[in-house]
């Protein structure tokens, strides 16, 4: 399954190690992650040379092609919020993961869209467990 991974880029990279773990778990499970480079340490340099309109076209295209979107939302990001809304409007399944001690926007936690799941985690291992459980449910409910 193609899964779009969303995380903060310009808003802060404090959770980069968790981003990497999430992407690695998705790839290890055999999923295609077009945004895997977002989890890497070179993303700021790589993205700095891309035109904003090109980013928008590329990323919305990837969301359109993906079956689901997984977002790490501990660090606030305008782009990630937009991507979540964009995916939900197109009927995509969305998983938002965040550190338990971090307050998350009520636009996410208050959203009752049937395709949206939000889970807090205390450590990377717990985040991966939430991801794996969610993927199991998402795959079970996929039309054949």
C-alpha cells in the first residue's frame, strides 16, 4: 500500500528520530512511502531548492496516489495540518501520532471524521505499536 508520511520540516525537527522509526516500520512492512526522505537529516537542504508550487503539486499528487496518510503531529506545522485536511477531504484514512505530553491542535483532536485516528505515545516503541495496530485495521477494511 502507498502511504504518505507527513511531519514537521520548517517548524522543527526535534522528533526526527521518531519520524525515522515510523518510516522504517512502514517500509519494513512492505509499504511504499513517497515521502520517506522527510524523515532524514538532509530534508531541510533537499527541500530548500524546490519551488513552493512544485512542492504543492508534488505532495498533493502523492496524497492523491496514496491509500492513507500517517502524520507525526507533535511539532505544529501548517503544511502537515493542510495535508491532513486534504487527505480527509479525499476520503483517505489518516493516522495522527503525537507525544503524550504535547498538546495537539483541537482541529485534530476534535475532528470526528470516520477516517481519522489520533493516538498519543510515550516512546517510539509505543508509536510503532499504534501504527501497526492501525495498519492492521486499515488493511482489514480495504476493499478487495
